[in-house]
């Protein structure tokens, strides 16, 4: 067989022209850090029992002692009583900075180092989800290294030649490796399940639900007593794990596989009680978002357009002043009361009423982003309309990017 | 290489593993076969007893049971993590004892070997952690004044009915119990 080296060379060069999935990386990084932050905050009330002097976990001596294993088990080796507190606080700060994309490379290194140190101390609480998160955090450092160097090259207008391409390639390599890592999980898990008699005979779930630590009384009562659910659930898991590694690379199958996988892992989270494992695995699916879909999500959550808010009352003016304290990127402005229209520089304008104003304001301020889902629910349930005339009555938005019009089609039709 | 290292055994894995282990263990350690091939077919329970001033043993209690109940009622709290710590304390002692028995392979009448095994176990981090945990638990229910405290703890393994016998009412599997003093 003749190997065409020119084609291989071209293929490699094509992966270095640009970062292939920047929006997917942003979403993945934000979601993974958010997951870790929530996980740490949940454990925070019992911090002393997990990482502190009251902890009942002891240091596990490993055969492989080298620079990495030593650096990643500083906390586990330490007998100091309040040492963990600094690790915990630093991890939370790094995660928050990382979520908002501040110093992403430094944050990725800190998050990796601190998370593994904390986890190595509380090792009895770990499961496969934590293991996968650790590995993906390492790949994230590789990705961020590629992205950060290129960002600096662009910023200082350094000749963007082969160095630029090399770091593009590095970011793309890290991203592809992260995807392959998830596939490896399913390949190994699926293939080894084929060796187990309980999986082959379709009764594995019966034993899973009868293991108290990984079950729930309701699951024992309703699922473990149903032969159909036991057999269907066991084979569904087996078929899904065997099919995922191959089908996930075909885009049309992703639409089916990702919801199926999320359902499977939510079942593991809520029924089996492995909350962190279930959510960690679901976060991993974000790696398989398409770039187009990911950029639509980012633009939807982070509109680049400026919002002009009309504040006729003193209360609304005060509320807007308060909001403006957190508006670091200056995306919210007050509209001149006499004009009640978009300033002349507007290329296009769109109007928002009632709860929509709240949603648009929170979308533009990262610190208020967690409120968006709540406001969305208020909007869907029509509760939001009750506050319609309370504070704001007219708002105009200047649109900078034409594709953003597509996101609010219903509003465009309304206008 | 990662796939060969963590995948099912094959003719290449033994040779490749020697190289792979050098970088996989420190940075990319993983074992997805943990989820397979078969799920656990038993439940581990932790039992403990206290004796204050030599006045008799208290009733056997399971410290993990109430944590598990909390985990059942609220999946979003940290009780689940706490339960895994509680569960791991007794599980680790048992696993260590199992590995010691395998390593020393003492005969039943070999008192010296058994004594050595017990001493090794008593000095292990696993046993000392479990003993500290049980002592802390006993201190919570201790009378205001006491001179001496003795503790015992148990590894209890219960087995659910086999799938094929799930509908039979009188076919409960016998639990397996080990006492640690």
C-alpha cells in the first residue's frame, strides 16, 4: 500500500489553520468549572469532615512516587489542621475566574492542581466521574495553553506564522483528545460489561438497585420488581455503551445519542444517588456539540448588543443604577426620556417589554446569569407580565450582529 | 496506548503496559472496567458496640444507616459523600484483612502466624481510622463520667435474593460477619 505523505501533511496543516471549536471549548470550560464549583459548594458545610482534621480518610501510599504524584497530594500528606481551607478558597476563586474567562490558562492550571489535591485528600468520596474530570482538566490545560498563546500573539501583533499554527494545533489536539477520552470510557466500560454474565443475561440492574448504597427505596419498589424494566434498562445501558464510541462521530446520531446518554446519567444521578458522576458525564457530552450550535448558545447567553433602558420612575432609575454597578462591559445604558427611541447610531432596533427587560439585562451581566433561567420560567408561566408596568415601560436594543435577529424571531415578528 | 492499558487483556497489552504505566499512573490513571463486568451483589454494613466501665456492651448500631437515609431524602446534599466515607472505613479494613490473609496464608492452628497477622492489622492506617471513628461515636453516647471505654466493630455483608429466587418469601441469604476488637 502506497502512503500519500502529501495528503497526510495537508491533513495535519488543515488542523492548524485555526482553532476548530472555540465556542464548544468555552461552553465546555464554563460548564465543567460550574459543575466543580457547585460540587465544592455542596460539600462546603461538611468541609471539616472531608478535608479537615476531623476527616476519616488517611493518606494512601502509592508505589509511583514522582514529582507529579507528590505535587498532587500535598494536602493528603499534610497533617496541618487548617491547611485545607486555603486550598478550598483558592479553588473556589480559580473556578469563578475560570467561569468568567479571566486568566483562563492560569485558572486551568490552578483548578487542576487544587481540585486533585482536594480530591486526593477526600479519596473515599471519589468515583469514575471525578476520575474523568481530572483527566479532562489536564486536557483543558493543553487547550488553554494553545488558546492563550495565540491570544497574546494576536494582542501584540506578533508575526502570526508557524508559532501561531503550532498553538492552534495544540488547542485542537487537546480538544480531540478530550473527545477521544470520553469515547475510551464507553469502549472499555462496554467491552468489559460483555464479559459479565449479569449484563449478558439482562439482570445487572436488579443487583444494582438491590445495592443499598447505589439505590433508592422507590427504585427497589418500582423498578427492581419489574422484570421488563430490569431487562430493558440493562440492555439499553449495554447497547448504548457499545454504540456510543462509533455513532457519536456521525452528526445525525448525536441528536439521539446525547439525549439518551443524558437520560441514562440522570438516572444514575437521581436513582443511584451518584449525583456528581451523573452530572459530570452529562457535562462531558458538551464536547460533542457542533461549533455552529455552540456559537448560537454563546451569542444567545451573551449578546454583544447594547441595551438602552427607558426609566420613567425614580424607582426604576435607582434599580438601573444598582445594575450598572455590575455592568463592567458597559452593555446597558439609560435612554434619554425625551427621545424614547434608539439613538441615531442604531443600525437596527428591537423593543422589549415586561419580564423580557429583566432577561435582557441579566444576560448582559455575567454575575446575574444564574437568574436567567428563573426569569425565563417567569416569562413562560406569564408571571412576568404582572410586573410589566412596574419599573420599565420601553426599551430599545441596538443590534450589532445580524445573526442575533434569528434568535429572537418571535420578537422580530411582533415588531 | 491508553486503550491498551485500560482495555480488556489482549496479546499486546502486557508489552505495551510496561511503557504506558510510566506516564499513565501519575497523570492519566483510570480504570473504567470498574463499572463492569458485574455490579456488586452484596451490601456492606458497619456495626459497632461500646462498653463503658466494663458494664456491658451496648446494642449494635450502624452509623452509616442514618446518613444513607438522609441521602435518600435529599440527593443534593453532601450526605452521599459522607456515606461513601463511612462505608469506606469498614470496607477498607475488610479489604486489608483479606489481602493480609492472602499474603500470610496462616493455617488455622498456627497461633503465631495469626497473632502476627492481627498485629499487622492493628497497626494499619485502615484499622486505626476505623477504631478512631468508633471511639468518636462511642464518646457521643458516653455517660458524663466514665473510667474505661472498650469498643468493637463489625463488618457485615448481606446478600439480596438471587434474581432467580426473587419471588420466594423464605429464601433470605445468610449474612457474613467479621468482628474487629
